[in-house]
C-alpha cells in the first residue's frame, strides 16, 4: 500500500510540474473577442508567434464563435494527396515547424469564409488539437428538398441563405464568398433517417441538368435531352455537389506525434483531415458529421480521414462519420510508374493520378518495393540514396543496389517505409455516399467494436497500380466485434462487391502470387437484407469464423451477386462456427480460380460451395 501511495504522489508531482511548465497563451489577450464576427486570422497569427517563445505552450480560445476570412491568411503551395492542384492554398491557421503546442478551442466554433484550409500543421512535432468545431455559413456543397417529382423533372427547394444560387446558361450555379460553381452531381437521403436512399447511389448521374427557377428558392431540374429519369420522391433530401477537391479541412504535413481530441468537423470543401507523410497520429472523438443545428445532412465534400504515406501508428477511437460524399477513412500509399530506366540504379518515375502530382514521393534511406504490374507481385526491394524532382509529374529515384532484372518500364514502385499500423475502434460509420473503411497498408491493422451503416461496402481492402494507384497489400488484418447494420451495401459504388470487399485491381491475377495475406474476420454481427457478405480476391490466409448472421428485411435484395461468399484466386481459407438467425440469403460459396482443397470448413452448417 505504501508503494502504491508513493507512486500516486509521484505521478501527481509530475503532473503539477508539467502544468507549471506549460504556458497558457490566450488568443483573446491580443484583442480578439468571441462572437464579434471580426476576422480572427491576424489575431491567431500573433498568438501562435507568441507560443514560439514558450515550450509546451497552450493556445486557448474563450468559448464562442470565431470567423476566418482570406485577408491576412497565409498563402502557400501544397500538393495534397487526392486533391486537385488549386494553388496557393489559403491557410486560416498555420502551425509552421512548431513543437509541443496545444491548440484548445474550449468548445469554440471556427467558421470559415470562402475556399480556405482551416488548419495546417507543417513539419510539426508533439501537437495537440482539441475542443473546437469547423464549419462554413455558406458551405462548399449545397442541399435541397424535393417538392415535386415526375419521370421528366424534379423540383428542388433550396435554402438561399445557406446555399445561394443563380441560374446561369440553364445550369444551377451556386455562389459564395468569392466563388461560384456549377452543380455536377446529386445524392439522395431519406428525410427521416438521413440514410442514403437504398439502391440509389450515384444514379442521378454525374452530369449537368437543365435548370429553371419556378419561383424564389424552387428550381426545376430536367434532363437536357428529355429522357425519363428515376427522379426521387417528394420529401427526399438532395445533396447538390458543385465544388472541387481543392483543400483539406485539417492538413497534417510531415508532422509527428499529433493528437486530435473532441473535434467536430461539420464541413470541408475537400478531404476532411488529410495526414500526409506523418508519423504517429491519433484521433479521439473526432467527428465528421453534419451540423444538425443548421438542418444539414451533408458534411464533408469527400473522404473523412485520409491517411497517405504515413508511418508509425494511426489510432482512431470513438469517432463518428455521416453525410460525407466519399469514404470516412482511407489509409493507403501511392504507387508511381516507371517511365524510363536510366541506369541499373536510377529510375525515372511518374505520378499517374492527377491528384497525386507534385507530392514528395520519397526520401533518402527509405525502402521501396518493385511491383510487376500485371500480377501486382512485389519482386524485390531497394533503398533510396537520392530523390530528385524533374517536374510535378516526374521524379528520379536512385538506389544503393541495382534494381531487379525483371523490373522494366511500365512497372511500379511502392514506398514501403510509408506504411503505418492502424487501429480503428469504437467508431460509428453512418450513411455516407460511398464505403466505410478503406485500408491498404502492410502494417498491423485492427478494426474492432465499430458500428457500420455505410451506403456501400462497410470495409474495402483494395490496392492497385492501374487506376487510383493507391498502394498497400495488407499482411495482418483483424476485423472483430463489429456490427454491420442493414444499410451496409444498399447502394452500388466502385469495388462494392459485398459488405466486406477485398478487391485489389490486378490485371492478371495468379493464385501463385497472392496480393493480400492474413485477414481474419471473426466475432462480428451482420444484419443482412441481401446476399453478398464477403468478397475476396487474391488472398492467402483468410478466416470467416464465429460471426453472427441475422436476416433483415428492411430493404429488398438488389445486388447482382447471389452468393454469400465469393473467393477468387484465394488459398488457405477457413470458414465456420457462424451462427445464423432467420432466413439468411447468402448461403452459397462461389469459388473462382480457388481450389476446393484451399477452403476448410469448421463446424459449418450453413455455407455450401456451388460450382
């Protein structure tokens, strides 16, 4: 007992010492008042400069509303992953090469104006961001409600205070603070549950509609060619997409040991929180959700947490996602294509995705994998000795040893040093436009105790070097204790072949060269209205054990696949001990280029292999 008391006193003394060392810098002491609607940008700049003088500084905001305009903002060029090259970025709050700083909003609202990047961390260490929300009064995505519908048209009522618009050249064009943009896509949400309407997805098309204003705030949209369209029912909420991915909400660039806690990101004009070439990042109660006080179903314009080229560990705990126009979480690397072999140790490479161009792909000392494009197998590794930029698209990599003889122009490189471990726990994946979790990393991955209501596949394990060029063959994935509710995979999107879809894009798959390895799906609960539960392609070591399968009849089956489990080019698969409640549809197991001897059933009384 004495030792325990001594330890408690020691911890208390350490805590008091740390608190004494920390210096609190208040933004408000520089003359900024909450709820004043004045431009907070220059005041925050001054306060951050003051923080540089104090180790372990805590930058605080008196609770309230703070508005940020472009005037006095920092302009800087960034090439951000999965984001268009719209430079310079306008940075509302910039932490530039800072260390040990905590930004504590104390429950404040940060309101952006125009196309701004709210928070940027540039080459920082040991930073904590906490206790604030991010939003726009006039967001960079719009919303409306269907008030009239027929096969030829739909009438949409739009709140012109939140989403001001004009009709220009027969197109619905939204206007904001220093910008205007044309509506190019729409998503449908139910008015009561705010779920993506089942079996809708992108079926309103990625095109422009002929628009005319019937009266103030009501716009009629018709197909310009007069073709009948499956317009949604009256009452349906419509998210009207018009902006492009031109910035992130929070951008972490080459930063280490970053913690984010108790943050609500209600809106962004691009990716929500983009972590690029960072190490050891954690998210606790960081939510990408609509602002219910403004009656919105929309949140971010694209992905929620986008993690590209990171290392160490990514920790995501107790976070919520809803109303995003893409995936809540996407963790991956970036493949680059070899366009010229300059010498046995020098390669000229190219970014093949236009939203990757300009990034810093590698650094001296990092390890690279050489990938043969058709089979997607890694045939060797090398160590970078020099990285040289040619232009935004091309760069030259020099290696310490000759590259494998089989590697040639057209093959690709993967940066194996930029591959994190990831833990995703206790999160709620509400209804968003696309999938739930996308993970492509060879690090150790645990997806545990989450709830999924994703419109598309709940979990996608992908990887490709032919379209998105998002690298990362997995080696160790555990999917355990999750609840997959009935909305999962209720609409069709790219790669959504089942509730859990393991779908690497391999031009010529070969069972001898599996792409993914060691994926365990155990102890989960699936509420199933449709057939496909698991789709797996090119996996060595896959288990589907001890799961509970419960029939749900909220929606009608609509997926083109009529098998519960599909295995393509797989080996070492174990299936069994799954509990079934009700008339679950997906009892069939389909084998495609997968040997019957590679599939082992363990106490199985439900799944049956079909030819």
